[in-house]
């Protein structure tokens, strides 16, 4: 298979239970570079659980998750951390901003971890905050930000190091429709500019509409796949 057609993410028969409750009962899925996939399903259907497995935040009970041909669950913690730091960006449902760092410092952190030189970091942070529309809040701490502002800072942080895989958990959930639309446009642009694969958890039809296809979870399985043939070439 030519490299351009090889999926960046291959998920095979992934299972996850909490105690005796099966949350994911065998999920299989391929995602191509540059592909935008909407992940939908009712509350409690396992969307965040699946995203955490894809991002290496948590490990499956069984099954395979390969990123760029590497089984991420066979990596030791330090190799997994390195992969996450360089290649993954995660927009968490509840932001997970570091409370003792300012908005700008939160966005700078992934650049620091990736050894981007200080002068370049400052420029990139300013551009990113500007792009998500919160540059006026650069020096505020997360506790001083509104939910929508925290969401936008967490988006800037997730895309700062140009990840190859961007995982976004309800990234417009706290935004009004105007700000939500501009964030969706930004996510679409980022995925197109850098061929970043995007997995977008959402309840919103507007968010699903920027994606090539939609996977709906129900009872631990993929219940429905919409537009399966419109993946990027
Ligand atoms: N660490 C955990 N321990 C035990 N149960 C958990 C844990 N994390 C999630 N669950 C349970 O697993 C199920 C799936 O949770 P998950 O957060 O993946 O759902 P979701 O589809 O993201 O829901 P929502 O749309 O409300 O965000 C829920 O019933 C949840 O209570
Ligand atoms: Mg969730």
C-alpha cells in the first residue's frame, strides 16, 4: 500500500470496561492523515473513553491501536509521553488547563516541551491566542477565564506544536454559535494545512458538518457510519 493511503491511525477490536461494565465492546476503525472524523453518540456511550485510548491517556483492556504503524500500547511510558508530546494534540472536554500558569504559559508549554526556541515561542503563542480570539486574556489565569475562553485557550494549546493527530472532545460545547463557527473553521484549516487527522467528539450537527465522515457509538459499538466514502485523497 502506498504511504499516502496508509491510515495514520488503525484501531482493531478495542475493548474497555470499568469494573464489570463494558464501555467499548470491540471498536475497529481506520483514520487517514488529513481525515476529519466526527464521533457522536449519546451521553455515556464511551466517546471520551475512546478518545482517551486513542490519545494514549488511558490504555485499552485489549485490542490494537496503531499510530503511524506503531502499536501505542506496546510503548513504555516515556516513549508514549514522547509520542504524545510531539505528535498528538488533545482538546479535553473539561479543558485541563494548568491552574498556576497563565493562558499564554499554558499555550507555550507544548512548545517548551518540544524545545522550540524562546523567541519563536513568544511569536507562536501570540499568533495562536490571536487566532482563537483570546489575546486580550493572555496574562489571565484559568480561574479568571470564562468557560468559552478556557475552551479557546485549550484549543490553542492543543494545536501549538502542529500535531499529526488532533483529538477534540466537544470543543465548541461552551461557545456561542458565532465563536463555535470560528473554532470549527480553525480546526478545519489546521487539519488541511498540516494534514492533521482530527477526531471530533460532538453533539452538534454544525461540528459534524466539517468532517468527512461520522461514527456514532451505541452500546459500546459503532452503531452507524455516515459518509464512509468521502475521505480525503
Ligand atoms: N474512570 C472511570 N471509572 C468508572 N466509570 C467510568 C470512568 N470513566 C467513564 N466511566 C463511565 O463510562 C461510561 C462512558 O463514559 P464517557 O465519559 O466515555 O462517555 P461520553 O460518551 O464521553 O459521555 P458525554 O457525552 O456525557 O461526555 C459512562 O457511563 C461513565 O460513567
Ligand atoms: Mg465525554
